[in-house]
C-alpha cells in the first residue's frame, strides 16, 4: 500500500469516522462494538483498496462492510433472525451507493458518550475520541495526563456504557439537565480542535469545526430557549467566520493583525450576532459561552486591530474569569490587557501564571511571553521564549511560525 493511499484512508476516517461509528452504534446498540466493527472495516479497506481502488463513496463502503461483519457475528451467535430485522433493508445497498446517514446519529452518539453513568472527564474524553476523532495522545495533552492513563480512562468508559446497557438515543427532555453541560462542553472542544488543531500539519480542521457547528444547531433545535446553547452556536459562527483569512495559500497561519478582514464571512458574523442577541434576551446574566461570543463579536465588528475595543474585551474576560476561571482565560485576558494598557502589565500577569505552575508543558505561556518580551525590546529573552514554545507545540505549522518569529528577532 502506498503512502498516498495511507494518507487518504486516514483523511477519510477523520471526515467520516464519527458518522460511521454513529450509524453502526444505532444499528448494533453498543458503542464499543460499533468502534470495533468500524476499525475492522478500515482494515479491510487497507487490504482491498490497493487492488481495487478507492470506491466512489468510501463512507458507504466502510459502513456496508461493517454491517456485514455484524451480520456474520450475529449468525455465529445464532441471533440472525432477530438482528436481520434491524438492518435487513441496508444490506441491499451497494458499496458505491450515496451515503445518507440519519442526521441525528452523531448527536445520539454525543448523548450516549455523555451519559451520567460516566464521570464528566470520561464523558468529554470519550466523545473527543469517538466524535472528534482525536487520538489518545492529543486527548491526554488536553487533560494534562499520561497517555496510558487516558487509554485506561477511555476503555473504562466504554465498558461502563456497555455494562449499564445505555441506549443509543437522544434522551427524553426530563433527562436533559444531567447531560446538557457535558454535551455543550464536548461540542465546544470539538470546535476548538477544528479551529486550532492541537497536532499534525494543518492549522485548521475545518471538517471538525463544521461538524461541531452542525451539532450545535441540532442542540438549539432541541433546546430553543437555552441561552448557553445559543451562546455556544453564536461563538462558533463568529469564530468560523474568520476561517478563510486564518491561513495563507501555503496553509500557514495568518495572525489576526495580518488577516484580510474583507475575507471574513459576513453572513456567519450576522448569524452569530443574531444568536447572541437571542441568548441575551433569554438570560438574566451571561454564561461562559455567551461571554466568549461577545468577545468574538468585538473582534469581528472592528475594522482593524487598532480600532478594536480592547478595554471592553478586557472587561468581558474579567467577567468570564469570574464565572469560569481558568489559566487559559487569564492568559487571554493578559493578551487583551497588553493591547489596552501595554505589554509590561500583561507580562507581569503572564509571569504570575508561569510561576504558579499553570499550563505546565503547554506552548501557550512561552508563546505569549515571547510576543510581550519582543514588544518590550527584550529580544534575547523573547527569542528564547518563542523557541521554547516551538518545542512544546505538537502542531507542525505552529512550530514553524514560532521559529520564524524567533529568527526574525535576529
């Protein structure tokens, strides 16, 4: 098998994997079994496609093969007659047929992974794995734990769902409260990975971000009067509006100050602003997603970095820090302070985070420190910080950008 085909299969799985697993989970009623069947189908593809070529609709091919494997397993278990009724109609499809999975299958998968039988961290980790398509190493970095620890956590989560016989379905409205926050959290994290890929050689994973947007719209349909669900969709629309300007023709990142704002998607900005207005009309006070959407709106409304209302952004980050405190929020507030009041005050904030041991191992703090030190004329320190950040990031494009910044400092 050629390297080109290996990369193509990997790309197909990144784009189609969640839908394939979701469709299979609906059929077989068990997440672990669905994942095993999907991986068996991928293995069969790796064996057949070098000889026969990639089918016109690879998602349909993989799903059909996985279903046939399920039938074989049921036959061996002598449950064929019962199980045929579930997917008998699907077996008439040919591998190259147009694939039209039920729209809500991925949402059902999110709800299944976010079942309250699992602790919150396990809910988020499992959903990032099966819906977001992140590998275990990337998820471990997000949680600041070792890879073996995260592997065990995900395996235990799957076993717990199977043992509890959790149904593959969107729960009744009365069960929403127990899962709502986790569902919104994982949609947000899936979008975040699409907006700024944590690894690999791409700045964006737009297919992942668009899937998060789609899931957000489905959740809004289920909860039309939930302010934070609307706020999350507003945030994603506003952030996605900048996608076309965030990378250059070579695929490298373009910083906010250098982006061509004429390429920003004005229709997405309008949708985001409208959703935020709807959320604000329903909420007594803004929640974390609404506050982040308001920050994003400040950026999209400005004609340049210089005309951005940085003082308002600082105030919004202060409010966000009160309702959802985290080192990342404080770091972003420091960046806003540097634009509103200057880099010296911001550097002191960043150094306090560093000295407190926040975000250990992450590239974020040395990256921001490098920018601030550069603006203060402390070139040697700035170069060291940028190079340290480049060593810590797992994204090849981001590492290259940081090294170019360091080199530019002479």
